[in-house]
């Protein structure tokens, strides 16, 4: 084995360049990734010569073409390798975050349990015990509080950080909703003044943004109101259901706008070529232009502001603001071109914006429909669940089966672990229950079920019916 093969590890592009170097000669021993992907160049100048000692043009052309192909394939392989190691680094980072999340969850649970025990001790201590008074006075009633104060600072800082992140996301969502409402009113004015189909399509986009925000907010409030008798496992699937409903409404509105734009193009052709009907009217005034330019600038400012934060919900808002910048810019340009040069630019721009909105919401609907149907999780997340199981307890001899699939927006996890058949019930229960709690502490998990077994030779379908 060569030295290069022996130093195989998770390196990014810069580290690999520093470690190996651009001019390192690889000695081909046993086949390796590098020795297979790299073609061998001629070892001496005479390899390029024919029988008369002259270089053949055809051979030189073949060698040049082969060298070009080798460089292109090497570039593609390098991109694939970089992408692979990037995903591996992300997976390792997720492993670390999961361990920290589980550790924080266990610390919080221990602190809560200790506090409850102290409260129970206070209640019991309030009852006069039938023992001598001097012994009752020296009884330790709050023994466990002081040691827990040593970790309170660290735990409070973590909790405050999470609270700040959630408050930031909620604040940005409220700001976005208020700004979208004001921009919708401004676009209504611009649509009435100009009569532009492009601006009308942009206005419809704003209306749907407000509607989706209100529906999601309403669904979140309904999810928080739990009814253990009617909905024993909660109503978390209301969120994807509401988004599917919005996708259907938005798709129908986009199709209607496309039909109206095509009708406008037809009416324009009828008038300009045959003199039939009335001339289409389009008047994009300076007021409409100022409104649309202001809309683009406001959305761009919100996008740049949201990009400063790393919270997933804020990143979703940032992507929405970016998409609004693009659609509003296209609508403004097409409306201005329709007024300045040719009327047909305006309905064509409306069709482009409507097609973009239709595509976006169809993709959103398909994504959430797949989640409601119980689509499996990505392999990276399944690996994270397996890692949690492997690190949980040394008495787990095997991991039989791991199912991770969508249960609405989050995941439902089923894990089958193998324990010693002679283990007592209490130990097996404690192992499986704590593993279940650790898995459910991950923010992506809705519910987890851990099944214990004593062998792994049976087929998973033997335990449940096939649906």
C-alpha cells in the first residue's frame, strides 16, 4: 500500500491539496481510486514516434484527445469526491449536534426530576413526623438543589439561545406578514392604474403569500390546542394539509391568469391584424413604476436581513423574499416594455410569472403530499438515528430494523433492538424507554417506538401485516 492510500481520511479540497500536493507522483501498486481514474501518460518521447522515428499526427491527435478526456473525467470525479466528502462532513456535524441535543435533553430531564423530588420532600416535611423534634430539625430537605446550580449557567445560556432563535423567527414572520399586506395594497393600486396583467399576476402572488401565512399561523394555533380524547397523538398533520390546500388554490389562480393573458394576446392580434374588437389598453404610469420598484427594494432588503440568520424557518422566509424579488422584477420589466414598445410584452410577462408561481406551488403540494403519504426519510437522517442507537447502551447487541418515515412534517421512527434473552424485564424496559426518549428529543422526530427482541434471524414482516 502506498503512502497516499494509507492517509485516506475526511479532507476538504484545501487540506487534500496541502496533504498530497499538486505534483505528487502516485506509484501504482494495487488499484486505488487515483490510479484507476488517472490515465497513464507516455513514459518516454519515443512512445510518440512511429516505425520511421517520426511522430504520427493521428497518434498525436489521439493522445491529445485522450488527455483532454482524461482531464474532463478527472474534473468530474473531483467534483463527485468533493460532493461526497461534503455530505460526510455534514453528517458528522449532525452526529455532533444530535449528541449535544440528547445530552441537553437528559440534563433538563434530570433537573426537572430533581426539582419534583425536592417539592415532594417539602410537602412531606410539612407533615409533623412522629419522631423526636431534634431529629426532625436536622433532616436534609433541600439537599439536591445546590449541586444543580453548578450547571444552571450553562443550561440557561443554551435555553436563552434557543429562545432568541425562536423569537427571531417569530419576529421575522410577523414582519413579513405585515410587509406583504402593505405591498398587496400598493399592488392593487398599481394594477388598477396600469391595467397590466404582469402587475396583476404579481398582486395575486402577494395575496397568496398573505393567505398562506394566515393559514399556517391558524394551523399552528390549532396544533397547540391538544385534545387527548379526539386527537390522542396531536394534530401536527394540519400544517401539510393546509399547504396542500393553498397549493391547489394557487394553482387554479395561476391557470386563470394564464388563460386571461392568452385571451389578451388573442384580442390584441384580432385588433391589430383584422381590426376586430377594441384596442387593448395599457398605461403603466410613473406611480405604478415607483410602487413596483419600491416592492423590489423592500423585498431585497428583507432577503438580505434574513440571510444573516441560520434558523431554518428564517431561511425559508429569505428564499421567499428572493423569489418575490425575481417575479416582481420580471413583472415590472414586462409591463414597462408593454407600454414603451409592444403591448404583447405585458401578457407574455404575466404568463411567465404565472407559470413560475404555478410550478413553485405544484412542487410544494407534491412535497407535502409525499410527506402525508409516509415517504421514507433521507439516508443521512436514517444514519443519524442508527448512530443514536449505537451510542445508547453497550448491552444492545444488534440493531435489527430501523424505519424512519414522514408523519406529517416530522418523522415517525420505529427501531428494533436485540438484547440478551436472559436480561430481566426492568433492565430491558429502561434501555428501550431511554432510547425512545433520546430519539424523540431530536427536533425532526414526531414520535419514536422502540421494540426489544432477543434474536435477529426473523424477517421484519413476520411481526406485522404487510400494508
